[in-house]
C-alpha cells in the first residue's frame, strides 16, 4: 500500500470483459510477481515457492488451511470463488498433493493471462470454470455437494466484492457444498467503522455455528481500511492454536471468536439478496504504485 512507481509497458497485461486492465508486474519488495487489476493489487505469486504467501490476509487463510483434514498434508477437496492469480490453489496443490480443486472465475482474459505468464505447478488438479461465481456453484459436479473440505470466497470486481456474493442466500449455497467439518474462508475488505464487515459477519453467523474473524488489530478495531478473513463452519473450527500463530511475525494479527464475534456483529442486520450491496471502494490513493 502507498507504493508508487512508473509502470513498465512491457509487463504482460490484458483488457478484461468489464473494461478494466489486468497486469502482471515483478514484486517490488519480495520475490515473485503481483497481479494488478484496475490499479488494485489482487494477488502475489512466487513461481519458485508457491508456499510463499506474501499478502497478510492470504497468510491468515493459509494458517487455517494448514489445520484442515486428518493431517497437514492430507489432500483436500476445495472450491474457490474467484482466485486472482490462483495463489491459494497453488499453495494447496503444493502442500497437499492429490488435492482436487475447482475455481470459478468471471474473467476469461484474466485466466488466460495468469495461465500464460504464471503457469500452474506441474500435476496440480485445478479445474478452472469461467462464469459468475453464484451461477457456477449450481453447475459444480453433484458429487461435491456435502463433501467439500474448503470453500474460499475471494471475489473482487476491481476493488469491490459484487453485492450478489455477500448475501445469506449465497452462504447457504456454500454451506450445502461443505462436508460436516468443512470450512468457509471469506476475504472481506472494509474501512473505518466496519459497517460492511459487521453485516457480513452477522450474515455468515446466521448460517454457520462457529465463526472467527482474523485481521490486523487496527483493521479489526475499524481504524483503517484492510482485509478481514472470516472463517466459518457448521462444526467447531480448528482454532484453539490460532491466537499464538497469528501473534507471531511477520504478519501479527488478532482473532475474534465466540463472544467477541457476537459483540463485533451486534446490531448489524443480516444481508439478503433483496438488500445486498457491494463492498466499499477503498480510497483512490490506497494502492498507488
């Protein structure tokens, strides 16, 4: 955030169906590359080390994913609603060989750009389906229903999550996909006051019995714009160890769970298809490059 530099016109780029521009640029501060969409950093990928999760919220997602399944290396069945440059699918394919993953992505030009210039790990069983994430859920193989270990919702059109991917109805469709111990991970972007995030937590809590919120302490207090990871399950989350893990560097964070989650969402109304709105747009200067 707050970075600025001249763009290299030689960087691979593509015009997306919604009219914006996707671009792959060398990472300025670490190894690998970043996917930039409409001037907003969307993903970081290290082709030499797919376990390198640079963005803080992705590190937190990885910390949860590491605890799923019988062992840390057990294959997972995962569905991704949006995936940017496929950072999390790459991570799962590398750390859990034999995993079977489905990705639903709206932008075919984005998929082509990423697959051409940031190729997937050899042997990764990642099926990419082009289309709207909500509609794509209905077209997934019937055998997945009730059998998914993980669903990740990380959908952005530019810098905002579309409204129809924020409702109780959407999360109920996701719950129908998950196995009894399956976990939902949602990337929620919000700013001071956290009005959108509080409604999202209230909405997810209306479907799932155990919900946790992971974020930078200042973001969780509503003091600055940032990403919050919401983890949810109809069973107990594997979260007893998370506070200690998340307190460690280089990405210290706080986890709210139980009564803290209840307090976080108190007074916030559940989002339905009838009143859903897109996530707030960040300030124009937040992602200056």
